[in-house]
C-alpha cells in the first residue's frame, strides 16, 4: 500500500548503514526526529466538497487527501505536519475516452478546475490544487492503462496514457521490446505524465528522452479532440505534438500515446571507473559523447557525491579494500565515480566498452569492473525511499537540476552549490551538497544537485529555509543561462523563472496556445505559466 505522506510502498524500508548517522552528524549536525501528523487527524480537516454530484466523481476525504499533494519538499512538509491548505473537491477515475470527454464537459459546464493526475510523483507542484481556485476535480488516469496495439514491424506501441512504468515495460518485454524510459520515479509514474513533463529516463543516452519516443496519440482538450498521427517525420509546418510535450496538463488530457519502442538488447552491462578528480572525469565523458560511442548511460559524480555514495553504501570491508587499491594508483580523496551503461548486442557492447574505456584510461581513469554498476542498477528505484528514512532521522533532502553547454558546466555547478550553501549561513546551519552529471549530450550535460539539511523545530521555518535555498539556486541557474528544468518540469516551483528562458514573446506564444486549447481556463490553473 502506498504511503499517504511519503514515498512509495509502505512495506519497503531503506535502512541506513551503521556509520551513516555519524557521517551525517559530522557534516550537518545531529538530526531531531519530527513528530508527524496522524492520518485520522488530517482526514478530519478535509472540508466538504464544493462539486455538484456526478456518477464518476468520488468526494470522500481519503481519496481527496491522497491526491492533494505530490512529492516536492513543500508537499512533504504539508503532508508530514498535516498543514494542507487546500484539497481537490473530488477525484474521478475514468476507464474510457468517453468518460474523459464527459468529465471535461461537466467541468466546462460548472466552471470546475481540472487537474490531470498520473502517478502523483511530481516534485515541482504539478498536481497541487491552488488556494482560492474554483472547485477542483482531479482526474486520475491510471485506469486507462491498456496496450492497444503493438506494431512489431514499425516498432510502435500505443498505450492508454495512464499506464505505469512497470506495467508498460512488462507488456513490451513479454513481446521482446522495451521503451527504455526509466526515470527514478519509474515504479509509480505514468506514460502520460512523462509526456506532459518532458521526462528524461536514466538511460536516455541510448533510448532517447520522451520527446524522441513520443510518436503520437489522442488529446481531449476543452476545445475539442485532437489526434496526432505517428508519422516517422513531417515537413508539414510546426509539429503540434511539441505543444503537448511539457504542457503539464494545461491543454487537455492525453488519453492514448503511441511511442517508439526498441527490441530488447541482447546484453546490458553497467561498469564503473574512478578518476583522480572531476576535471579528468568531465573531459573523458565529453570526449566519449563527441566520439559518438553507443552507450545507454553515463553518470559522473563529483568527489563529494562519490564520498557520500561510498560512505552510505555499507560493506565497509569491501569499500576499504577499494580505497587501498585506488590509493596505490594515486587516486585519493578527490576521486570521482563514473558509471557507464551499455545496452546492445554482445558484439556492439564489447566494441563500445573498449572504445569508452580507452578514453577513460587516457584521462587517468581506473576501471573497477561491474560490481558498482550492477549494484546501482539493482537499487536505482529504491533510492527515493531514503527520503523517508532521512526525514524520520530529522533530515530534509531535495534535488534540483539544469543543463548547460560543456564550457559552462564547471562555473554553473559551483555557482549552484555555493548559492545553496550560502542560503543557510544566517542560521549557522550547514548543508551537505553533492552533484553529478546525469545526462550527457554532444554539446553539454545536465547538472543534478542533491542537498541535505537538518529540519528546523518549526515546519514553517524548515519551509522558509528550503525556499531560500531553492530560490538562490534558481537564480544561479538563470544567471548562468541554464535551463530552469532539464527533467523535472516547471509546475509552480519553477514558473517564476520560465520567462528568463523563453523571453516575453515566447511566454506570450505559450499563453496563446494554452488559450486555444482551453478557452475557459479550466485546465490545471497556475502550473507552467503563473497567469495566462
């Protein structure tokens, strides 16, 4: 059963190794476990629904609570302390396209706000009702989850947009195919959510981001129904599909999605290389990308993230042996870990591995085999459960990300970390920061920063400190001309910074497109664009 105030299945725990408490206390200070609100008490605070009766809509308190917030840090503060300012007035679970059309008609008729809901994994406020909004209906799409068609000749698969990642992959793999889209939220997020937020999977280097995988589909908008044929390519004017990609539920509800799938790889390996420092590692991954070597993943950690990963991994004897072996090769405290993924035929994996390791070796990298890579692959969807454990120990944790050209990576990375670190200086509080380059391109890379800090005794103070860190980092990203979001979308948290990236004319164009699809303004108010 899913946690109502945390991440994932409530039967799954992510215990910290014995040395973790000392490691965290040394870096940010000892945590003070908070007192969480009780579910029964929070349910009593759910107000009566303002919606007219409708046979598809549930208005009981529990489903409304379960759809009230996502997985952002402010969402966690609201849920854990039971301080939720607004709830959706009802929840609908359509099972057919006709149900979706009926709900859109109902909403337009009664001036009801609609929030499309996939897996509830948003970390930037996509699915939260807005304070002061009209009555709000959340439409949970997870019952539209069928595989409608698999074209094995064209490598195209059409699904209901509410299908979750594991179900999508299971149905494809049973037929010898994969989509290859594995965001960290894979276990709970949905195909429609990936498209609506321009998601990027952990192996996007090999399989492509969602905009490369999304071939077509069906959109039900307040202004009407629109079908996107899965053309292999077209020169017939602007690609309207790209209006839907990243639209965050502002244009309508995607009910079907056709995606480009690939045959299952004959072999999949994940290897690890340690570099003496981050500069040599960054040089190596840039050269690998610009050489066009076919990998499915590259992930380069800074020295601090590498040290944190090793400290929290447990297996102290094994890690100690590794440290001694690396030290013998003159790789010490500034060492940086690179994970490489290869997903292809046996021969191509061997060729790509040889070419990639030749480049890493020239930059001083030491190849240590598949142990670390295999362990990462095995546990990659369990990592978010660490948020539950850390919260209960008195620590908050959050992430943010951007993407910039290669030349700008070092300065942008340093500016983000310094902005976050400085934000807590007035309280004499420390923050533990670590970063990796998680998605690589020929011309640049994404920068993914995690920051861990102590919870304050008062939840409003905790939220205030988080907001200062988030705003400082966002300003640093904008100042260095990075994208305000490489893979998390805009939602409400990033909306104030979108104009810096799109410009006034670009923002006007987006606003006009939203009004074209949604003339009455009933779709997901306040997301993507603050006012439209």
